[in-house]
């Protein structure tokens, strides 16, 4: 049973890495962009659960900030 969980986690890791790269690219290509979760899902092509994890990860890494349900690129003057 444990083997199945390890395999699932291992298979999801590349998907998360691609998701991080894809969403970081979107925000860097279009500075000032504000995306809701729904917008990010549509633009990135990621599954909702993966997109949520990626956006949360980027927010916790201080790459993005979330305000009023929208994510945007964190700038040096952005509040933490």
C-alpha cells in the first residue's frame, strides 16, 4: 500500500515542477498581471488541485502575493 503512495508522489513531482515553471513564466512575461485561481487554471492548463498547490507554493516563496482573491507578482515594495 505504501508503494502506491510513493509512486503517486513521485509522479506528481514533475507535474508540480512544470506547473511552477509555467506559472512563473506567465507572471514574468506579463508584469502587473493579476490572476484568480480560475484564470491561472485556464492559462496554465493545469488541473485545479495542482494549480492551487503551485500558486500557494509561489506565494509562500514570496514570488507572488495574493490580494482580494487574485495573485500577482510580488515586487520589492509589496507588503509581506
